[in-house]
C-alpha cells in the first residue's frame, strides 16, 4: 500500500484502446486528436446528494418492482450482490448504485429495441439501492438473456447487467457492465475482447456464489466494484476522473 495521499498510476495495459475496428462503433466514436482537460463547473462538482429518502422499498427487487399485483418477472431468479470499495479495499458507504438490463429473453424495455424476443410486461429492467455502512449492495432480478447486435453477421452480446455508481458530486459517476461466470459468449464478444488483459475481463465477471443462494428459489452472483477515488491518475498535473 502506498503512503496516504499518494496517487496510484494507471496501468493502461488493462484498458482497451479507443479505436478497435472489430468493435465497429468504436471506429466512428474514438477520438482522433489528443485529449484536452476541461475545468469542472460548479454544477458538476456539487450535489445532488442521494439519501435513503430517495430510495423506495423494493427499488432493488426487479422481480417485483415493475410487476402487476400478484405477478412477477419471468426468468431464472438471481441475486446480484457485492461491495463498492476504494482502491485500498475500504468500503464506500451511502453510494447510489443503479442497474439496468435486458429481460430473460434478451430484450430491453425500450422503444428502440427491435429484437424480436418476447417483452415481459412484468419486468421493467432497472433498479437502484444505496450501499450500506460496509459498502455492500444487493439486487434481486432475473438473469438477462443474450441478444444479437448489428456489429457482424452473427455477433451476440453475452448476458450482462449495466451497473452505475454515483460519487459525491454530479459528475462523479462510474458506468460498467458485469458478465456471468462460465458464459461461453464472453470469449466471442467483440466488445469484451477489446480488453487486452484476461485479468481485467475476469474483474468484469460476476462469480457464482452458492453461499448467498436461496435454496429452491434464487441463485446468487457476486460482483465487487472497485473505485479509484482520491488516488486517481494525475492528468496534466491535476487529479482527473475522481
């Protein structure tokens, strides 16, 4: 562990290059010029502050939070749980965690999703919760299905859940995806395979956790989120990305 106040240098070998032609969208989205640093505005570095009053009971239960009375979402029931930690494995409490995902057949509840899979009327596909004092979070949901996407003639996204973690200011937000241990589609996904380090891919993979399952009811997967916090990499001699 480095001295208090030191910054950890970013290991760029773990991160995919912005321009990866096998992932076709990156060709048009990747920058062509050197990046520049912009000063944050007051509105970006202040509020809002999320509290327990912003979270409704059941917001973290996607099986029921959009379902009609006496109904529930269809699919393999799972618990996705873990901790939000800083770079020294210390818990990050009272942090807003949001997730969104496709349903069990691989379709999002979005008007622009044109996949022909069934749309579950009792599944909204999103939830939110605050981390506890120990940095823990938990969601109950259904395991999402894989779905095709127009990258290649037969490219499919592995089952995945999008995860958003908010910091103490509006501009402090991490968005990532978690995949599921043992999914053979991970190795075939052009997006995942832009990541050059196998360990980094493993870090994006939720692990089956039989100790947290509910017998005869729900499987469980563990996915920890590690933040860089105040030890973020220096950029142009100033902290960025915190």
